[in-house]
């Protein structure tokens, strides 16, 4: 199977995190998001321990909570002693409601409103990642007004194109995120930041993109950032922190490689150490912001099969009781997924199908032209590796309620997010 938290039991049922998925579907209904808490914790520990080992000092991961955001994940991150990033007032509110220690949070976003800035300062968020000159001004003004000093990183664009999907590339010079090194604007921003009251510049941030399998683009980004840090050092400013963002890929289908995250971190650390030696500068504290690689393969979605329709001479559509509303990633990025019938997992997958959701939208598809066990109405369809950017990107188009999130810890399921009801859907309607 694709990952070691997936097995097939003697009844031919798919098991996830040691639990029979057909039983979970019976207990909680479908569509249903499942999350493997043990795996989430294992990945957090892997990043935490490997980054400490190879980068040293205070280096470590921040959970990129946009990949999967609810109170439970912040509680888990807090218990595992890792930091988090936040990109909106809503994520900040959720982290705060979960009791996450916000001095360990980094507040991102390319357009923080004045209200966002105040909310984050009220909550005691440890660091802001400032995107641009205007925002720098706004953060400084807010801090001065409150008589405090706010720690910040500046988000820079190193000009790297890691050849991932265009919509999830973010480190290029032409980007809505960050301030460009290449144009000289980043250096100017640093000079301005150092003169500005109410802020303490602790270092720099970049993020090159997502679903990247190769460590080389990260090394290239690090080189550019370190050279920039060396240049600033010559001007008299020594940055302590280098945050390299998130982006390591995850195996969604058999054809994707297996990534050894610890080996990748070790390779990146060796590269950074060597580059610092060449530039004759001390090793900074290194932060990373993994999202997908912490939660993606800790997730799975279960659906009930409805209509199975073969259009003579064309193809077969298998419709499920969810779709783009709980997983918009195929509609947005043509993302690859592995699908199978969880109640017939040991049968041969020889039925070619397109998996369709139930929105009034032809593009509401989960996968096209995949091989599946022969389906009938009532079968249970599993889409694997849905832990990242599924629940967090779910929507209510056609007033479809969002599925619940059931976490499994040590073989025991519990509801982390309850199923949205129709009453929840009309809750805000006057
Ligand atoms: N840090 C920053 C500043 C980011 O913008 C992102 C992702 C991350 C960290 C986490 O990256 P990860 O480790 O998860 O690759 N919705 C898209 C992905 C968008 C990623 C946006 N930023 C998808 O479903 O593929």
C-alpha cells in the first residue's frame, strides 16, 4: 500500500491507522475525513528532532496550519512542543481557542489588515512575518501606539522556480508574496526596518512553493538568502533567523517518490553549514514551515458510491456523496490521488472510472480515468492522502455541509470536528 498506515484486513476491507474503514463509515457516516493522530505526531517529532540535530540551537519546524486547521491540531502541536504559523485572523482565533501558546506563533499573510495586526498583538503573537514596506509601516505604527516592540521577520522572494504547479509556486520575483531580493527592494526594506521604531528585525523568511520532491531548490533558495544575509552583515546588520518556508512533497500515487524527510533535512543543513563557512558567517537559527508533509498522508476521505453510469462508447462516471466541496484540489490543480473501494479492497481494480462529486458543476471531479474495483451503489470509496488542503479548503457550494473530521489515536477514533448540519448552514442567514 501507498503508506504504512494503510492495510487490508482478512475481510478485504481497507484499514486505516489500524481501524476498519467500513466500521468507521458505519459509525460516523459519509463523507468522512479521517486523520491519523499518531502519524501527525510522528511527523512533527521527525521535523523537530531532525532540525535540532542537523541545524542545532533553536532551529525547528513551524506547523503550516493552512494545510489542516482546527483546534485539535493546535493542541497536538502544542503538546509536541513545535511552533506554528498563522495566516489569518481566523487561524489565530482557532489557535488561541485551542490554548496554543501564541508567543510560539508566526503571523503570515500578504495583506494583514490593521484589525489583523491589532488582533495578533492583543493575542501576544511572538513574531510577524512582514510582507512588504507598507505593512512594515503599519506594524510599526501599531506597536508604537501600544508602547511595545514587535519581533518580525521580513518575507523575501529569492527568485526560485521549483517547477511545481504554477498556482502553488510562490518564491518567484513576480509573486504577490514578499519583497524581491533581485530588484534591490529587499535590501532597502531592511534598511528601513532597522530605522523603524516599535519593531525588532530578527531575520528573513522565504517560501518557494509546495509539493516539491527535490531538495535542490531548497538549497538554491538557502544560498540566495544566505548571500543576502552576508550582504546585510557587511552593512552592519546580523540576522539571527532564516525561515525557509514549507514545501516538501508527499506521495499521493505509486508513481511519486518516497521522500526521506530526515535525509532531506540533513542534506539541506550540510549545504547551509558549508555556505555559511564560505561566506564566513555564523550559522543562523533555521526554521521551516511544513504543512503537507506533516498532515497529508495522515488523512483519508471516505465516501458512499451513488450512481454508476456508463456512457456507451465514452466512459463511466462513479458519483459519490461528496466532491469538490470537501476536496477542491482536482478541480483547482488536477491533483493526483489514489482511490479504491474500501469494502472491496482486495478485489482487482479493473474498472476504469471518473469519480464525480455531486455539485452542479461539470468540473466537480475527484479523479479522471482511474482504475477501481467494480463499483455498485452503496460501496465505500476511499480517497487516500487527503489530510492536507482538503478539510482546510472545504466549501459550502450548493449548500453542501462539510464532513466531520474523525481522528484516530492509538486505534481509538474520536470526533475532532463535528459534521456540519443544515442548521449550521443557515445559522448566519437573517
Ligand atoms: N509556509 C508558507 C509561507 C506557505 O505559503 C505555505 C503554503 C507553507 C508554508 C506550507 O507549504 P507545504 O509544506 O504545505 O507545501 N492549496 C495548495 C497548496 C498551497 C500552499 C500554500 N502555501 C494545494 O492544495 O496543493
